[in-house]
C-alpha cells in the first residue's frame, strides 16, 4: 500500500491554524480563549500599581531579512523585536497577535518553520500567542506582531527622563548585526531590562534597533537634552569600526542614562546580576542648547538612503 503524499501546502485555513497551534506553547493561565475564536479573551490583571504596555512591529522580506533566510530565524526575529521594546520599558511581555501576509504558494514546511521560530521565542520569554491573521500577498512576505506587556508603575522607564550630568550607557556590544547574522539570533534583554527598571538611578531607557546614531538623538530629544559621546569608549563587536557600531543598527541592546551618583553602586550590582553582559558608559547627557556629538546616522525607514 502506497503512503499518502504530503500536501505541499495547507488545504484550508482551518488546517493551517491547526498546524500553527502545534508549534506554539500552551497559553498562560490568564488566556480564556486563544487561537480558534473570533477574538482572543484575556482575563484582565487588576494588580495595583501595574501598567499595561502595547507594541506593534512589522517585518518585510527584503528589508528586515534577505530572501532565502531560514523561516525559523525570521519567526524568532519577528517576535523578539517587539519583546525588545517591552524590555526597554522595564516590562515583561505577555500576549501576541501575529499577522502574516504570504504567497499562496507557501508550503506547509515553510509555515511550520516560521511558527517554530515564533514558538521558540514565545516559550523562552513567556509569551502567549493568542491570535492574529493569515492572508495572501502578491508581494514579499509581510509579518506584523502586536504584543502586550506589563510593568510595575514604579519601574517604568521612558525616553524622557534623562537629565544633564547623567551617564549614557549601553548593554552588550554594537555593530555588525547584519554581516554576522546576529539580527536573526539576538537575545532581547528582558531580564536585564526588568532589573534596570527596578533601579531608581536609571533615568531613561530605550532599545537600539535603528542604530545608536539614530536612537540616541531620539532619547535626547524626548529628554530635551544634548549629549557627548566618547568614541573610544564604545563597546564594539569584533572587527567593527566606530562608524559600524553607531550606524549598522539591529543591535537590540539597551540604551540608558544613569544618574552619576548612582553609577558606582549600580555597576557593582550589575556585575553580580548580569556578569555575562557588559554595561558600558559611553558618554554624558548635556544641558539643552549645547552642541551634541556628531554621529553617523543609523537606519530610517522614511529616508533609507541615509542608513
């Protein structure tokens, strides 16, 4: 008796949803209804002093990843990008809605690989994938992720809290993300972000996705400050120049400012809490009106030639 041939692609949306569900972790206890109904149903949190975080993020083939990239890595990146934003607020990720616009010729193996990567990230960072949408697209693959999170109000870190005299710091190392492939395998700094969120000496925070040359000016603008960077102090990945470290982007490290008086104590405790992740001072926040360091521009979707 001949074995039944595997279908090259799901024969229906119902079959696709069943296949996707096999790649995802079991929803958390607060999820009453996830994939399979018209809407996800979540039991709201009534924790006093807790704030809800909302984030949406998109990936486009040919912009955020090259054609031929393994789909499992694309799935990992798709979910980890907004997780990094939640981390930069000092929060924890919770629930995700994922929309995929793909070619109608996509095979079951491609769908499984994509959601295997999404499922891996969801398991590692405690995210429940509770729904989304799948549609056909005549163009390149498009992925959109909506992610919720929460953060204790006292731990919330914004871009607007920096003050003159604060030290400017970054986690990890910068540069060479695309060339090395790290833009597909990076680890969002969730644990580190939550730890820093609990530190009163941390005055502002964001993640580095477009490159330090684009992201630091955003933080300075929101805080109504200027900045000075010490080029020799930038922590760079092996083989990267200062220009690459500032403008390559897709590092997904944390950029933060720390009150100068808090730095010695914070540094000692950081080295104990996160011994494998360096936290490096790279500059200082200046009063508004002073001239900021001139940095190479990072990525800008509205002006890609400048990246």
